[in-house]
C-alpha cells in the first residue's frame, strides 16, 4: 500500500467511525438542521481537544504529523474498540509491516498444527494466512463447506470464495453477518500489513467483481477475533448451528485457526457425524 492509499484508508475509517456516533452517545445536544449522519467533524475535534482544522485535515487524508497522545484522544472521542484503535494507530503512524508471503508460505503448516487440525474431528476448522488464503482444513470442514482440494491453490482465498462460490452463499442463513466477521478480521491484517501491496490490489479486484463486497467493506468493521453464532442450512444435513471462534496462531506466518464448534442441544454434532461417517 503506497502513502496515498494508506491515507485514503485512514480517511475512510475516520469518516465511518464518526458516522456511527450520535450526539446523545457522547453527551452532546442533538441540535437542529443536522444533515450529516453521526457526529460533525467539529464535535469530534471538541471531544478530542484538537482544532477543527487539524482534525479536518486528518480526516481528509492529508499527510500531516500526528502524535500518539493526539491519536489516543481521537480514539476516545470516537469510542474505538481495542482492535479499531490498533488499526487507527497503524495507519496514522505508518506502522505497517512490509513482508510478502511466498508460495511456500501458502502451502505449509507445521506437523503439530496439522495434528491439532485433525483432532478437531467434529469441529469444522480452517487454517488461513494473513491474506486469508486457506492453507489447511479438516474433514469436517470439507463436509460442511466444500472440498477445498477441488479448488486450485491460487484460488483458495477465503474472502474471494465467500463471494464467489454459491455453496457459501446458500449455506449461511444470514450471509451478510457471516461475511462481515471475516471482513473485520481481514481489515485488521490490512492495517497491520498496509505496506504489502497485495492488499490494495486484492481489494480493488474484489470491488470491481462483487458490488456487495464494496458495500460490506465500506462499513469499516475491525475485529481480530470476533465470536459469532452462525446458523447454516446445509443441503444434506439441514439446520446446523455453530459458534465460530477465531484464534491467532503464534509464529512468523501469522496464521489463523477458525473453529466452528457445534452448539449444544441443536443436533448439529449428530448431523455432522452422520455426514462424515456416511461420506455424504
């Protein structure tokens, strides 16, 4: 991501977070003739104790110097969550990491991680890298989602598949909610590795190919590990309910383990066992 792209991402994020706050949420009067959604720029500046002009420049994506103390004040004014705050700091302070992933990085997982993956027999589990490229999965995941072995290696990107493959679109009862969790994770990587040009190229491609991607991406959600309750309508097993837990795997490759745990008393685990045992 070059400097212009970074500043644009910073600008869009600040605008999005400002639009989600309303005066009553921060103790300000609503007032009259309010034509903009959320807070005005001058209100954010007032809450952060900075000049309106300076905050306007920051939100416009101008290349200005910022300090951690001022960013702390803006984070508090916008009521940012911890992951959102990290994203803001990474973009504003140019703290992105510039190391690219090789093809080998996209194909290898350690024997110990692979064993953990296979031991989660009745919990569909996917291992992905910081590009959200799928590099490992277990048998349960192949039965609930699709057999990723049938997809060429270069096309096994989870974000792309969520929009591209009808299997995913027809599976999740609330597809928008399902996808938004992964886009929130993807944005944390985008902020952390903004110096990696792969991200801006991939986002541009997705926006051109899938209009719904742009709509969901523009919501600006950021979360490193959202916990989501997901209901699936599986073509062979019917209703299945999982709790998604996303875990970061420590190591140089910054891998992520997404585990779908069957929710108790929903019959989900029993249905999954039948799918696997009968090879459906």
